[in-house]
């Protein structure tokens, strides 16, 4: 196979020419380090710039994923040495520099990887863009937070990894044919949460120019104050016998094997945590003290008012049946409620609506809007979970944007295309096959190739949906506006940005047909 060498600011990298599933040749540079391996004394710390190397670095295949309990096998996999990114382009020397798209993967900040098995570049390689996918630290290795300033572990290391990766792209993308003045950051689920954080933190100011948030926002789903107790709990689970002293706890956690910590971290969740729907013990938080690398210095909703990212075009949206991945949980909740003839929706009241009176009101509102009988049905519970986890935070993001970001456009979509042909691995994992509905993550199969992707007839409805999704996403990356008459179905349609003056929120419904509808 043909190889290609590109010089980056830290040294030369050698990539390889590959063929997409539609036989389009492209260059793939995988496993480029954007930081030093976060091991030893650097475990739990903010990432450090990589050490330059002599000679040519082999970047023909991906590196190991971050340490995690793998979502499919349930086996502990990955390596602490995971801070690498991949660059894909069909032309490293184009006539004019190309838009760059940086992908941040989802997975609850505790699973996920940047590999072609999950996020293959094949569809994007039909367009004139440079695609970058990155890995970042997950779980306790990425999100441990300790309150003692001299230890320098305030938390959010996984987000700081993303900041450093974006800086790398800004400084190096031109060498791959990319335009450093036209960069889009996009992500799905926890990747959308991350991308939103990247729009809010001053660390990334001016480093990118548009963002796409797919099924996720940075508004926290639960109170993260309790995280500081979890470090001590985790150390005890790992065999620590000392007292709750940050310095000793940190020293102990640095001695443990990375995989042991990830294996034990779920056990730090208490019954009370689980009752409050807390599913991940270590996530992003407001940092307890400020360091030069600080990404979150005050609550997200306050950052949203004045963030530099309010000035850039934003595309947001979700799948039409987000709650489908919660179907199993909804079945359990519905049967318990039926047995007990009573139920509480308190766990689904956003924690920021915390004072008791508003809390009651919100719970009452949820009951009136979502529950028809004595106790919620499976379908109703499923929709309540989707509302609490996704629709309500997204609504707040939209309202905040319309209030504080008057100048920059905001586009809203609803992905409503159902097909058995291109299932997303995540969905099959949760629900098997044969379940109808468009679930959380289903749109990923129409912008990336994955293990299950196959070549489709160019006449098929699935291929048309891929053309649309990749068309909108790359057009938005290029111009900050997703409209392009060449996208199938857009010849006589204009997808307008949301307006503050209009009481209705209009979104583009992406199904077999494209339609502008009022956001349901």
C-alpha cells in the first residue's frame, strides 16, 4: 500500500492510503500523539505537550483505547497511554485549504474509542474536508477531582485532553490540507457534552469556528459535588487502609493498576446515587480551585451566558425516539410502579430545580404532561427519561442561546429515519434487532462507517439519508449554514435558524422526506 509522510510540529508521521467502502482513496494517519502518555506522576493531571521525536513515526494504525470496561464485551480493555488522534483526508495538498471537522466520541465519559470500527471516515472522504477523531481519558482516570490545591488534581483531565487535541489540530491541520480558520468541533451524547464544554471554556477561545451537538449538552444531569468523597471510597475499595487525606489517597491511587481502578469505580456509587439516576461515578465538575489549565470555573449555566462560543454558529438536535435505549429500564420502572400502585418522578426532576417548591411543581408538570393513567406505562416512563436526560436540557440550551447569543445562528434538527439496514452497534447491544423507532445514537450510522456498515445501492433510502446527513454536516462545517440545494430534497426547502422573536421552535425533521416541523 502507498504511504505518505507529513511533518508535524513534533516530528514526521507516516500514514497509509486506504480505500473507502465506496472505493474512494484517502490517506489515514492514525495514532498521532497530541500529549505525553498520562502515566506515573502524570496520572490524573492535566495533559502535557508531547515530546518531539527524531525520524518518522509509524501512524498507519490506531492505538489502544482509553482504559474502560468495554461496552460490548464487558471486559476491561485499553491502556493509560491513549492520548492519540487520527487524521483522515483524501488530499493533503488541495488547491485551497479545507474545512476541518474534529469528532469527540460519546460513551458517558466512561467508554468509547476513536477507531474505524466505530467511527470510520468513509462517507466524509467523499467530501473535501479533513476529519480528525481523538481519544481522551475516561472514568476516574479522566475525571478524579481532589480539593487540595497543592496536589494539582482539580478534575476534568479528560476535558483538558480534548483542549490539547484541539490546539494540536489548530497548529497542525494545515500540513494535512486543512484550514486552521475553519474548524468545526462535533460530538454525540457525552461527546456533545464535551463539545459544548469546549464552546464554554476560555481555554479554547478562537480555536474553532462552529459546533454540532448531537443528542447532548453540557448542562449537568446530576449534582457533582459528591465526587470528592468518591476518591477516598475508591482508594478503600482498592485496599487503602489510611485516613481520608487527599495527599495519601492520591499517592495510593497512583500506585494502583489503572485497570483495577476502572474495575472498581462503579462500586463507589451508593444506593442513594442510583436512586438519583447517577450512572457514572466520575464526570466533569466545577473545579474546586483555579489552575492555568482550568476548563470549568463556575456552574455551566452561568458559563453559558457569557461564553466565547455564543459567537459561533451552532447546529443541535436529537433522534426522534431518544428514550428507546432506556427501554429495559422503563420496563422495570413501570412494573414496580404497577405493583406498588405508586411512583415518584423525583429522580427525573433536573437537580438544578432543587428547591423543594419548584421541585414539586416540576414533578407535577411531568405527571400531567407524561402520565395518562394511575401509574406510567413503559412507553410513558421511556419518554419521561428521554425528557429529563435530553429534551429538557436541550430546550434550556436553545433558550439560553436565543437570549445570550443573539447574533450567531442556531439550527435545530430531529433525526427520524428508521431502517434495519444500518443498525448502530450500540442500539443492537441495548435492544437487539427488530425494535422499531429511531434511538439515541442511530444517526451515527449515517455519518460514520462502523463494523456493521455495508455498501448500499446508491438508489436506496439509506444511501440518500447518508448523502443528506453528510451533506448538511459538511456544508455547515464549511459555511456555518447547513443549506445546500444539491442535498437531496433541499432544492425547494430552506432550513432557517431559530429566532428569538418566534414562539415556535422550528426544526428540520430528517425522515424519508425532509420537512420543517414545530419541535415536538
